[in-house]
C-alpha cells in the first residue's frame, strides 16, 4: 500500500468547488468559511462552526457530496494546536477539546460508510456503489486513518479515547484491516475501561467482531441511558439508533 499523505488544509479549500457541492440544506458555498472558523480565536465561533459540520455537512448520519472534502479538511487540521482549544458543550455532550469533537465527527462520517452501513443500504434496496458520497467516503478512509491514528498518544485522555473510537469503522477498509492487530490492545486497555459506556460498548463490539477475546470486559451502561444519550453534536452522535431503523441509512 502506498504511503498516504493528507492534502494541506488550504489546498482542500482552494481546490474544491464548494458552490457546486451540496449538504443537507442546499449549496455548500458557506462551508469553507465555517471550516476555517473551526480554528478561530473565539470559542463561540468555533462551536458554531462545529455545529455546521454536524447539522449541515453530515446531518443525521447522512453523507453528502460536501461531506468528503470537509472530512479531508478536518483530518488535515487535527494536529493543529488550535484544536486543543475548548468548545461550548451541550447537555450530555462528550468531554474534551475541539480535537476530540472533530474526531467524534469523523467517527460518525466513517460509521456511515462502514460494512454495517453497506449491509443496511443493501437491505433497503439501495446499492451503495450507486451513491457517490458513500463511494468517495470509502476511498478516503486510509487518509482519515492516518490522521486519526496520529492522535492515539495525544496528551489528552478524551482525545485518545475519541481517536480510538473513530478508528473502529475505518478499519473495515480491506487495506487497513491489518492494523486491527495493533489496535486491539489499545481498545482493550483504554476504550473498554473508559468512564463512558458508549466507548466501552464501542470497544467490546469491535473486539468481538474482530475475533478478539472479550472475557472480563463489561459495558457498564447507565440505567437511564435514554436520558443520557449523546446529543447530535457529541462525539458519538447516532450511536443509539436501533439496528434496522431507517435512520441507519447513511444518506
């Protein structure tokens, strides 16, 4: 496999015809300004830019043509020191700085193009190969993984957990599956013992799917989980959707 090199953030902005792309509410011509605002000095401005990603560019687990270049930009800025700055938190939101939130968003994007999403689309009679945003998202998974995995040893534990969670759907890629061997111990040692049951669940389900031993691992789910569910702007937006629900469809 050839080395993967992320494009420069400025190149993503300049080389993308955003006005020709669409997100949940029409043309994505305002998206470049919002992407730049993710690194703004003002916390509220950064938080509004994050909301733009969640509510327009990747609204309700849906992949749009604008989602792919936005995901490339987000991946390219992950290690920028400004992503260590805080953002506004909504009730029940996941902890961590902007970097953790961006990893959570990439997690959701990757989820919408993983093997389970493909199976769901086929079950509903929608061939995923006929949906360009799905195809293109799958194509950039090696690029996304290169950025996400660089955060595995971040100094912030919330970022480390968000990075490990985000890598799980990316490792469905046939070119990346060999990384499961090295990632499995990290899931067991970090994510499976997280204070957040959503991360515990992510780790146990992934390890089980990868054929790893999950003996002794337990998901300590909050008995009031319906009230504790993450919001649409949290790091795990969409994880609580029931299997088979139409909302599982990544478009």
